[in-house]
C-alpha cells in the first residue's frame, strides 16, 4: 500500500469515528431545548416556546422535530397576539392593539390575519388623529339645595305673626339661616299659619304664598327671601339656558314654525332661534 493510500484511509477512518461523536454532541442540547419548548407550549407560553425551538433549529438546522415544532409554535404565538390585539381594540386602545398585531406578524410573517388587522388598526389611528379635538363643555354649577339638620318638623301653628317671624321660626326648627331682601315688608302685616308635619320646602312654599314672597337657597344651610314681583324675580332667581339642536331641518321658516309651536305649547316666554345651527335656545327657571 502506497503512502498516499495510507493517508487517505486514515482520513476516512477519522471522519467515520468523529461524525457520531459530533452528532451526539448536537442531539443532547437540541433534545433539551425541544423538551423545554414542549413545556412552554403546555403552559401556553408560546413566545418562549418559539425562542426555544429557534435555538434548537440553529444548533441543528436539519432536525425535523425542531422545524415542525418551530412552525407550530409560531402559529400559536401569532394567534395569541392577534387575540390580545382584538381585545385592546374593543376597548379603543388602538396603540396597544397595533403593537400586538405587529408582534404577531413578526413572529409569523405568513399570518395574513395579523397583517390585515395591523393595516386596519393603522387606518383607525389615522382617522382618529385627523378628527378635530373637541373642547369639553364647561360644567354648570349646580343650583344650591337646602340640607336641613332636622327631620320634617311636626305640626306648627303661629297666630298674628310678622313675615320675618314665620320664616325665622321655620329656619330655626330646621337648623338653617335666613336672609331677607329689602323689598320684603317684614313688619307691616301679620299672618296666621297652621302647618302640618311636612318637608321643609313645602312649608316654605306655603308661607311664601301667604306672605307674597319667594325664597331661594343660596347655600346648603342658608336661604334668601324676597318680595314676589317681576323685578325681584329677574334680580335673584337663577335661570337655566338649554340649547336643543334639531335634525333634518331644511329651511329657516321650518325652524321658526317649530319654535312657535314649542313656545305656545309650553308657554315659554324666553325662547330664541339659532338658525345657522338649527337650534332652539330656551331660558327658564330651574325646578326646585
């Protein structure tokens, strides 16, 4: 046997001896990664499973088990992110939804669902950003409401008393304060009152009707009394202004006719038409 043949024989022998060892060296870490990947899939941690199967495929690119497992885990991981994205979009969190759809598409580029949902969400974000920002409507201050410190008082009878005494007695029994306008004729006339057990507001209304006054709360513990006439009503009573926007109005005449009907039916004195906005504005006293 020549020297050349001896050298060739030795090289072939060395390859045959080393190849099984090198295959065994690959198989052990790949098998460990495959087992860890299966455990991750069982707990539905599909992102981790994809990472483990990817490492296994890098170590042994020709391992069919690793290739199949990687393909399967990519599908499930992408589907999980799509599901999360849809949930975010239902709550109008479009940015988080888009991130999930893009993550799904990067994990599984063949997922047309992920690609389509990402495109759709991008369009929704673009449309939302193009809409003008609406300023919040200013909050209207609530009309004060009396909060008596005591329950409805029992029957109350007062004879030949001035208006000031009547209101002050009710206020004292309820644990409240009372203020009078100069228009109230406190010491001119005397009145007889016989009240049954009833809520505070009804008792004040009865005395107001008797004395030709009106009352209004100015805080939760204080109310104000003034003579009931047009001037003091304008000066002291609160008003609520409400705008009613009408749809399907084609002409200004139609809007005017509707406002006339509303004014007549509801006996509204302060009502105006805002033609350019197809709106009717009404100002009235709030209901107690």
